[in-house]
C-alpha cells in the first residue's frame, strides 16, 4: 500500500490516501530507499568551509591559540571565531557569515594553513552567499535541532580579552549592552552586568581631580640611615626540565626571531655606550605618579625615553631611516614608529608605538603593532644588567639598550659628592650609513633631554 508523502523540512506527515496500490517487495524496498535519501530530508541550509585567508606579511601558517566558539554555536558576521598566532603577531579571525558552527578543523596549538578550511559553517541556502567550491554536503537535521539552532546571536563587537572575561563568568555577550564606539562591549560593561546579576557593589571610578604635585622635599622620602643593605637572595624555582631529550619545532615568535636575527647579523654593527644621570627625571616621575594614578595610568620611565628619542630623531633623521637590500637607496621615514623590545613567554617581540613625533596611538597587540617599526629601544634594565650589545632589527638602522637605574656617587660642579640616579645606555647602528660621530651627537641630545626633562617642553608639538 502506498500513500502520498508530504515533505516538511525533515519530518514526514501521513495523510489519508486517495488511491490504494499494491507493490511487490522489491518495489516497496526501492520506495523506502528513495524516501530516505531523495525526498524526506530537505536541508535548511548549506555547509560552507570557512577558509583561513591570507593575513599578510607572507605568513603561510599560524598556530591556533584559542577558540571563541564551539560546534553548534550560532555566529553572526564579524563575530570572533578564534585567535591565531603567527611568527609575527596575534590575529583574531572573525566570521564572514551568519550561521551555525558545524565543525572545527583544528584543536588548540594545532598548526593551521592559509587557504585551508578553518571551520564549517551552516548558512541559509536561500541567501546564496557562498561560492559553489566552498559548499560541502549538508547532513540531514531534525526539526527540533533546526528550530533550536535557528536562534541567531546578535552581532557583538568586543576584544578577545573581553570575550574571555565573559566566557569565564558564563555571560552571553548578546545580553550585554555595549557602551563603547559602535556599541562595542568594554570590560566595564561586563563587570557592571556581573554586578547587577550578583548584587555586588562596584567601587566608583576615580574622578580626574586636579591634585597639586608634592613638594620636592616630600617627593622622595629619605631612607632610614640605619637601614641595613639588603643582600639579594636567590629565588628557589621548580625544575623547568628534567628527563630525556626531546625535540620541538621552532614556531611562533621564536621562528620570527630566527629569521630576523639571521638577517640582522649580516649588518656591520657599530656600538656606542654612555651613562645618563636621571636624578631629575626620577624626581619628576615621583611628582607625576599620583596624578597619573588618578587617571588610571601606571607611569614608568619608558614614555620619557621614547619621547626623548623622537625629539632626537627630528634632528638626526638618518637614524630613523632604512637601507635597501642592494645598499643603493636610503629611505628617510617621516613617522617615528618606535619599538619597545619585550620579553614574553613566547619569546622576544617588539611592538612599536606609531607616530611618536605627533600623538602616539594605543591598541591591541596585532600585526600592525608589530610591523613598520623605524627605531627601537630595548629596556634590558627591567631584568638586570648595565651594558648590552643590542642587535639591529632590519630594515631599521639603529637600536638602543637601556640598563638598570643605579644609585651611585658622583661629583657636582663644586666637587662635592652627591647621590645620583645613573643609567647606562648602549647603542648599535648600521655602520654602512651611520658614522660614530652622528651616533654620539644623537646620544648626547637624547641624554640632555633626560637629564633636564624640562627641556623637552620647548620642543614638544
């Protein structure tokens, strides 16, 4: 006996038959196969393989560091899918489609290749947004599953750090009202939402009140005379590695360092060192620290070092230049993109502050922050040591290494011994286009700005 079939997404409804027919077993078996594979399951969408696109800088592979979604989640365009790590920077990958995540092609710490599928996303077939070569077979889906997954998430703008904070507290970003630009969700929005849910009372934000700076006599409290000198005690740490030899591939920032340093050591380096008396700068920083804390800023010495370097580069632009591979042309860079070498768990990275000669910019540590540098400072003194031999980061032509600040005895103009805050600096320059006299003059100008920080006010723009 056969009856009419009515297709409804993925279910079969039986209605009263107008006609009754008799089939043999083979025909009935064939009809059953047709019902399973041809006529019963009508897909409500098509599967698109979302491929990892080219992220620039000649990068062909990346390491998957974190997933912001899982299989079965709904995503909208511009929603963050994952964070990947190349040998140059961390990049957040966002979705191009509205749909449902059906498959993750990689696990955490797997190597993903440019041009290969990253995730499979089920999209609405009626919209026809995907090219035929990206579409794969659509598996049948139950009506209940389809109804549940059809609830799309709102388009949300948030940084990976904010998304991680929301995930740790089981907060759906679609339920949080963003107060940032273009309704971007900020960290404060997550904390405020969490406070409303838990009933917690958040401390009020400090007001930017004008507080008079402390007097110089009060800025640096004198240490007790009878205070004994502290002897550094080695810190006991757990053993990092023991056992059999193991071999690991060179990846991430280490891989970038291999390439960069191999090219850098082909440059003939010229070294120059000097010491800087930072007594006045140390006192100025102590006076400004309370004002900076009111604004939520932890004031360090690095902003002064960077700004003084930028002012010096205005007078000696050759140090902010680059030399082509054939050593035929020198390009003088208009922007002062000063890099700051940082020691991280992944290795050495050198993010740079753009346009220091005007208004520096701040943002996430992405590809744009790690490329395009024109001059570099390496603050080795935060770890220890006084002198170093920094290696130039091509295509730059100069780099400076800053030692630690030490309290040492020095003589003033009257021949009297006084306590001075001394820091040593070590410069390296490309000796193909920079001579020693130019490096020394630049260093002296940079030194004068730091030893007399008030002079920087005369040259600020």
